[in-house]
């Protein structure tokens, strides 16, 4: 038998091998038509050189004539194919250097052989299964040879085409489950329940597209959930050059090691990965979780994972997989992503997971990646720390821009994070747009000075903690926590609203019924959502009547006591790590755990107002409607009422006068005071 030299310029390896495999199929077809026993070894190429066309050969050519009008517009009789007029020689299999040369010239088969490390026999068996996808005549031959209605070859027919017996294939592991062709997804069984020789072999449509020259991505027949990340106009925009270089070095040391890239609100992962992968000649292949979930409807996740791995290996790509923060994806979607991550981790390809949260080993059993923090020092600033829900929104925003080779402006990113955090917080808290300013607040001088200091703590924390270097240790955040203590109606809630107004921030009053849950651990999860969303919004969080949640820890006498103490312990830790402004109000300061009191930056006591302050409150609330027959100084001196009670008295008097169709008089005020005293359980005595 003579060997044909490799022709790396005029004829591609793909064309040579396809022609050779088709010629072997033609000879097998002729042998069966002429009655040669199926188990007889095939003749050598030289024995066929003097073969004269007989009835079987004419039948094969007649089949080609029947399929002349092929859907692709090509006359099959005009296509170059092996024939009895051409030398019947077996093409020589290229060595590693020749394969590299062919790959560099764009030969798809050479690239496939190199990327999947295929042998000559495996390659020829693969091309045998490709023949019916390229030529209907080959499908007719396979139907004849197998005696089945399918145009695809069975295992025994594919092996017989190359003179391999079933027993030899079993011994060598050819076309068996777990063999290279099936393990990599290059071939699949149509009917795996059949006996091994009778199983039909199918080549994936994506592989057909690849071999005929179509590129990757959904626009070229690739999986709809995979997108090739385009090059950025600016290299690694948004990524720290030092961290990008470190990622390049890590890929160079162990390219196929699974890695987790932690990013911040600036979305450093995709630009850094794009630059690092380009340095190593790898294609960045981004997995879209939403499209993947849509494709998974009715399709086993394992099948989608195999298609993903096949696409990545065909393109010489690394897969970029966004990891959703805990609690932001449905359990079904999380399970699917966990399954594909485990499958890709076991495949011989680079897998880069990325997300904004620290790697959650308990959420993702496998893989155990090498973690790389890509956040710059600026991105680690507390102002840029966002919660789980907001980080998921920010990731989708960065991903959509990356697919258009762009990066979003930071004001747009922060606005998206705030909107998502507001929606998250809105289900657990009541938003108040502050309308009360300092001018509306009548307080003793000592209380006002403490509120001014609280505002100063928030405004100047950057200067103190960063520029002056007075950093807090023990993992404490740079936020501010304050306790407003005092009797009901002394102005605690109004004081919190005035502080928020002065800082230009929204005020969120936490709804305790929506926070507290009877299920173990759910209360802590809800509190985490509140704190994370408040940090993203840079809003003021108000825990009204906080003694119900921040009460003293007691002796454990049962499971309820133990879980209550655990909840208090969580609040202690989370309050210390908080990077916003949290205000707690209570009527009973003695009920607050002393451990919480030590952690408050400001403790403001709202005392019941004295006569002078009460007089200011009466004048401020009545304004021009103050009656002449009952001076407010007399009311302030005679009746010991808090600011909230004075407001209630004025409102009652105003409605009384409005119902009578006249201005407010002294009797109306006294009637309102009597009503308030009755509510407070006090004895009322008239004056004047």
C-alpha cells in the first residue's frame, strides 16, 4: 500500500480524510452487493486498483444520480469524490508538526484533532458519522448496510467501514461509553438501550457546522446561552492592571484550573478576564444564565452542560459563568448552574466563575476554585459595597454592556443598584421622604447638640477613618448607629426624620412584622436584606420601638430562648459591620441589651419638655390660630405634656372648631387637653 503525502496548501486534511472515508464506505457497499461475507477482511487498496465496474458499482453511482439535485444546489455528480479512475491510496496521517501547520492554515479537522487529542482511527470513525450529513448517497448506503430506516450508521457498520470488528472495538474502547468521542460529546448514541453493535451514532449539528467552517455563538448554530465576549476598545477598562497581570500569570501556570473572580460594583471581572484570556490565545465564552434557564425547559441539564463543554473546546475558549449571590436565584436555577459548574470543572477547559460576593463553599459543593479578588482599593470602599439583590442587578448591567464591547458609566451603575435596593427594602420597610427640618424641630439645647454631632459623624467619616487613618479594627464598618430613648411623643421619630433631611437621605422605617418570622433563621435573612439594601441606598434606617428586637439576652431555658439569643448575637455583629446610618428608638432604654448600648455612637435622651419648651411647641403648632382668651404660657405651665400629645390636643381643638364653623378658642383647647389626659390615664383639672 502506498501513502499519499500531506498536502498542506492545495488540499485540506478534512477533504482528504472525508474522501478516503467515503471511498471505504463505497467499497463496503460494493462488497455487500456482490455477496462478499461481512466478516471477511477488506481487500487492500492495491487489490482494488484493477477493479472493473460491475452491477453494484453502477447501483452506487445510480444512487448519486438520484440525489443530484441536492438542497445545497450542488450537483452531486460534479463533486470531486473517490472513483475507480483515481488512485486508491490511503492518505498519510500527519504528525504533530504537520497538524499544527494545518491548524494555523485554518483546517478545521486538524484543529479538532489537536483540541480533542484524537487518533487516526477515532478521526475516521467520526468522519464516517459525518458522511450522511454531507451526502444523501452515504445515508442510502448506511440504510442498506444496517437494514434499518435510519440514514445514520450503526456501531457495527461504522466499524466495518474501516475493517474493525466489534470485539476489537470493545477491547480498544472504540465508540464505547466513556471513550474519547462519546465522552467529549463528538458522538452520541441515538438509542443507548440497544445492543452495542446496533446503536445508531449521531454527530451533533454544532460539530457539523464547525467542520464546514461556521464560527461559534448562537448566530452560527452554537448554543443560544453562550456568547463570545467582544474585545473592549480599551484594554481591561475598569480592572486593576496589577490584578489583571496576576490573573494572566495564574492562567499561565495552570490554565485548566477553575477560578473564582470576585468583582465589585465596577464590574472588574469581564474586562480583566477578556484581557488575560486574549494573552493566552483563548476565546472568552460568556454563559447567559437567563438564556440557559430558558433552554433547560424540557432538556436535562447534563445535556446542556455537554453542549457547553463541546462549544468551548471547539472554539478553544474559556467559559465565563456568573455566580448569583445567595438568595437571589430560584433553587431550580441555582441547581442548574451548580450542575453545569461541576461538569465544566471536570472538563479539560478553563472555567472562570465570577461574582460580587465571597465564594460560598456551602452553596456550591463543587468546584473548589482558586479565588482571585479583582477589586481595586477604591472599589472596596464602603460606599461601593452593595447587597446581594443589588449586586445581581449590577452584574446583569455590566454583562449587557460587555457583550456590546462597552462599559457603563458609574452613575448609571449606582442608580441601578439604588433602584434594586429600594425595591428590596420597600417590601420590608416604609419609605419616608423627609419633610421635617431643623426649623420644625423644637428640642432642648442638649438634645439638639447631640443630633448635630450625629450628622457630623456621617458627613466627616471619610476624613476621620480614611484621611486621618483612624480605622476601626475587628472588622467594624464605617457606619454610624444611634439610640434615641425617651417617652412616647418626645420627638424621637421627628428627630430621625430631621437628621435624614439634613443629610439629604431617604428614611426607611423598618416594619417589624415583615422582619420577624417564626421560622428559624428567616428573621436574620430578612435583617440582612435590610442592612444590605440600606448600604446600597445610603439611606437612614429607623428601627422604631426597637426594644422588641434588641432586648436583653436572658438565661437559656428552652429552644425559644436560645434562638432569641442567637438573633441578638447576629444583630450585634451586623450592626458593627454596617456602613450606613441606623437609628433605633425605644421608650424603655432599660430593656435594651447593654452590649448594644456600647456599640451605639450616639445615645440621645429625649426628655419630656419643660414649660419653656412646651410654650414654644404650643406657639409653633397654633401659629396665628392661637386664641386670645387662653394664653399658651398658661397652658404650658399648667399641663405637663410631651410634644406628640400637644400636637394631638391642637388637632382635636382644630377639628372641634371646624365642626362649629368658627376659629379655635380656649374651650376647644381645654377639651382637647382633657381628651389627651383621658388617653394617658391622668386626672384633668381646668385652668382659667
